[in-house]
C-alpha cells in the first residue's frame, strides 16, 4: 500500500468544496482568474499548485486557505494511519510466520 500524494488530496479537497458550492470548473476559473484546464489538472492530482494559486482558489471559493490546508492535513493523517496499520499487520504476520 502506498500513500496518496499530497497533491491528489489537495485536488480532492478543492473539488469537494467547489462541488459543494455548486460551481463548475468554468465558474471557479472565472472567479480565481486561473485557466480551467489547470484547475482540472489540480483537482485530478496531476499538478501541484503553488501557494499563490492555492490562495487564489481558496479566495474564489470564499474559504480560508487555512481551512483547505487543515482538510488536506486531516486526509493525509488518515492516509498515514492506514499505511501504518498495514505495515503493522504485515510485521505481525511476518513474526507469526517466523515463529511457526
């Protein structure tokens, strides 16, 4: 199991917030003055946005940038916990096999 890249989590948070507000990519593009295709790439986790671009998107979505970062952090924490649980399970099964 591999961890989800942070850029993918960022894209998920931004897409979720955009859709929750009923905005299209075109709407967000107009409000943030960022190309529609670039926003789409960010939402799909294909591009990693700069801090300035993140601030523009958060502003266009009318949410504090800190809120976006907190949501990404929470998702990353869940992803890390799942990764650690998998490693612990694998380690426990290795120990059980060695003991047998």
